[in-house]
């Protein structure tokens, strides 16, 4: 069975771990404070989870979810992620991360920054515009009228396809936004951000997105 490495054990990381274990994945999860601080979480997640260092989680994952504060993205290890698909859940909160002019002015994207930091990896955006608690509760079987849609974005087709498969396994439809240069459309304060929407509603919200400082 596939192993998912998770770098970051906060709300999103722990909920992705819980949901993935629920559909059969093994999980190796890490945080910045060391694996010993994750004992309670791993005990709650059960025998398909184990705690590790960030480097160990990166190395162990067949693919890896990075879910750390944006201000810390350059601490994500590069070498253990070489050749791997990396799912980036991050969002930019200037209140937490400090102002980043390229993002304030609509000249860059959150996941584009991570892709440049990980030049030998294949980054895809995922799980960034859903509340953490909804990851384990909002999934529905394929074809269900209640099925919620989530977006992904990547410069690599195989990375976007992996996110789509994972979304489907967890009970969500997918809309592929396109390359990372367009991933701003599901970032903070856009119409598609953390609202429950089906596929057609998500597509419509993507068209309504307006980019800060760049005229939309």
C-alpha cells in the first residue's frame, strides 16, 4: 500500500492523515518539533501511522503532503523530495507570514514559490481551500448529488492526476485549474476559497477570481 509522507502536523496535516488512513494509506507524519511530540496524534491515528523527522517523512513517502506555514516553506527538505510529487496545502496569511510583495502584488503564487524551492519535485496544489474539519466529513461517493469539488493545480500532469485520484478516494470531485501560475484563483479571499461547492459552482467561482494588483 502507498505511503504518504506528511510534513506538518497541524489541522490540515492531521486531517489529511486521518482521511488517508481511512481509505487504506500508510502515513509517516512529522512536524518541526520532533517525532516525540506527535505521540498522542499517532496513537489516535492508529497502527497505519508513525511519527518521524521531517527528512524521514519526506524520504518515506511515495508522495508527500507539505502543510507548513508559508513563512517556513524554505525549511522543507529538498533532497529527500527529489523526483517526488509534493502536494502543497499552503495559503498566504500576511498576518502570520509577514508581507511578501510578490504575493501582495499578484506577481507570484504560493505553490509557485514552493516549486522553485523544490526544483527536482513536482508540486501540485491541494486541500488549500477546504476547512480542515471538512476533509474527513464532507466526502461523498462518486456520482452523489452532495459531492463537493476541490481544485488542484500543477505544472506536471501526473501530479495533478495524483491529486485527482486522492480527492476521489476521499470523496471529492476535482477541477484542474491548470499550471501553478493560475493557482492564485483558489487562494485566500477568492470566491472559491473555503466554500462548499460542486464542480460547476467551483468552475464558476474560478472565473470570478480577481487578482490583487494585477487587474484580475
